[in-house]
C-alpha cells in the first residue's frame, strides 16, 4: 500500500519565514505586518501635519487598521513608545470616485471604531482624515489640512525570508522524494510477492490411503473361489 505523508503548511510569518524591513529603524512584527512607531525626541513637543507624517513613512504606508485585534495591538504597544494619550494619524482618506473613506491601495474600510459621540462632522468630505486615540482606541474625524497630531506609525507587509523559504522548499522536495522512493519499493515488493505466488510448488498427485485400502479389499474379494 502506498504511504502518504501529511505536510502541515503555515503562513510564512508563523513559520518564521518572513521579515520586517532592515532599514535601521525598529519595526515591530504583528501577524503578517510590521509597524514602526515614530518616537521623536524624548523632551520635544511632537506635532505632525499629515504631510509631515507621510515623510516619516516614505516608501511605506501610514497606519491602517483592519481588525479589532490590530486596533488592540496598537493600543497596547503605544505605552512602550509614548507617555499618555497620543493621537496617531491613520492612512484613511476620502475617495472622490467611490465617495467614501478608503485605505491606501483603495481598499474599502470594513472595520471601524469611531468615538461614542454621535455629533456629525462638519468637515468637508475631501478634507476629512482620521486619528486614533491610543488610550481609548477610538477614532476621530480630523482635518487633513489644519490638524496636527502627536503620533505617527508606519506600516508594511512582512517580506518572505528568501534563505529560509528556500530551505523549507528543499526540505519539502526531499520529503516528497523519499516518500516516492518508499512507495516505489513497497509496490515493487508487492509485485514480487504476487509473481512468486503464481509459481507456488505443488507436490505430484498421489492416491489417498483410503483409496489404496479399497483397492486391496477388492483384490482379496476377487481371489476368493
């Protein structure tokens, strides 16, 4: 019978096969993403316009929040970087084509966590941006042009580690090769057994003892006058 081997595959970031950028900055991995919390000078008052925040993340995205789990991660990690409540720019923007808020890459906004206040925003849609309050985890509509915030987080996807990925691929190929050899040998053994069984030795035909006894009795009967 063939032998089957089950290979359990996992996402690259869970297998340790993905890395954050190696650009000299501190990147924090979470799930399949990497985050850089812009620290700034310890004693300096931090205030960043949206355009200034984007310069810190040049080549990467401003923070995007796709789930409650990710939102909680930012809340829980922020105290390790900043003191007190920090308002972090989110990468959300108003898309004039779809006429709703979008994430970079034109991805739709599916998870939301707005502040409890139900008062409507008086901002013009195209001038509407969003900031995250690190203490509450809630979001607030802010002006893209006039507002300044004191927190910036850059974000990017983890990249596959080429060396480790190659080793994993080679290991999988090796396991598949060994499995194929074992299966072939088993098949060869089974075929050989079937071939030998076709030539099984059988002794020549012989008369049973009971038959011989019957013949003797017959001969004795015939000899009686």
